[in-house]
């Protein structure tokens, strides 16, 4: 995250996380002095809103979240564990986020919680 954000200090950047991971992400951002990134907790509406794991978020969950809020981000950072070969768990391409939100999307390498 620090590598991606260091070259984009002038951009408004969001990092997508889950309710479960938000406290961990906040501690991590503080530990590594990452202050130019806003944490955005996206609810897994596709799963009925009761799943707390970000790996089960869909592209549509992310798009719907960002369309509801009153902030336009220039870059959205997503955990790579949400995608397999660029597609979410229902087969929608992560590039749809770029197209519909007209923003840059970067995947942050990470391991899946479940395999």
C-alpha cells in the first residue's frame, strides 16, 4: 500500500476493507504512517449483508458503495484476494469498477482468508 500511495500523494485514495478487517487496517495504517488513504468499509450486499469477510465482496457491492457516498476517489485500492484472474466470486470483472466509477483501481497483493 505504501509503495502505491507514495507515488500518488496528490490523489484522493480509498482502500476497501470489511467491517471485520477495519480495526486491523487502521492499526496497520498508523504503524506505517499511511495517512493519505481513506478506509471505506463496503458491505457485502450480494451475500445479504451478513458476511463480514472482504474476500466475499463483489464488484457490484463495491460499485454500489462508491455510488452512494458523496466522495469521488481518484484511486481505489482493493485486496487481491477478492479476485481470481481479475474476476470476483460471481464472475464480474474488476475493470467494471474502473469503467463505472471512472477511477483507477489497484490490487494490493494479499493472501485469502479461506481457500
